[in-house]
């Protein structure tokens, strides 16, 4: 019998996640540049992000043109560069306030570490952007797929943590719940 798919979440009907999705408005513009191999990966967390944060933009490819200037603040690249501003490090209040006002939008590279380094190499303009990193994110729950070193967080968890830090109105909880439902599905399939 042919598999039927949910027209909204695009998953097989048996795995439809729609009942678990709590939509939120993204507090800042978010642009995800996704490597084509990652776009085909069944365990990518970006489809979950698109369901829960419908206003994020996802571009698939290897070479991208820089996005239009924002009306307020700059685009920041979420990347653990040595010069990156650690969003979890306590800085004095005024500096923190100025920085937050300046973070007008977030750019995220989605792929393995190897592929995200390749995207940086192919798009030198990304190197001109201020970088944001984090150091105190809650432990990852996406055990079905480990990053290099076993510690990397999924794209969904990384973005949830940063948006939680940036905006008092954003809640990471619905996204984390959605991820845990997805993890349970994968575990059930492989048992
Ligand atoms: Zn669905």
C-alpha cells in the first residue's frame, strides 16, 4: 500500500506532527542557509523549525548572496568563531543592552561541521558579519544524531537557545517538546 503523507508537515500520516506543533512568531528575522546534503537528511531538525516558526527563511544551496540590510540592527552569524560574542557570558548591563539592540537578524549555517566550513569558504561575505556563539545551552536531547565530538546541538536546539536569550517573549519549550516527539518516533522505528 502506498504511503500517504500529511499535506501540512509533509511527513507520513502515521508520523504526522501537526498535533504537537505550537506556532510562534520569530522574535528576529532568521535566515538558514542549508547545505543541499543536509536538506535531504531525514534527521534534519530544520523541517521542525519551519513548522513551529513559520516566518523563518530557509535557502538551500552552496553559494548565497548577502541578504538585504535590516531596518534595525545587523545580521549576525551564529557560529562558534574565536571572536564570537558569547551570548551566555555575563557582560555589563549597558553593553548587553546595546548588543541586543544591534542583533537585528540571525544567519545560521545548517549542515555537518565540514559542510558549514565549506559554506563559509564559498561565501566570504559571511566572514564580514559579527559572530554570535553560546556556551550555556541546556544539554542536547537529540541523541539520535551526534555532531562531531558528540556534543554539538541540533540546529533546532541551538536556535531555540539563542532566541530564548534574545527575547523575553520567546519560549523554547514548545520546540523542545516537538523535538522530543520526533526523537521518540525515530527510536520507535529502529527498535
Ligand atoms: Zn502533519
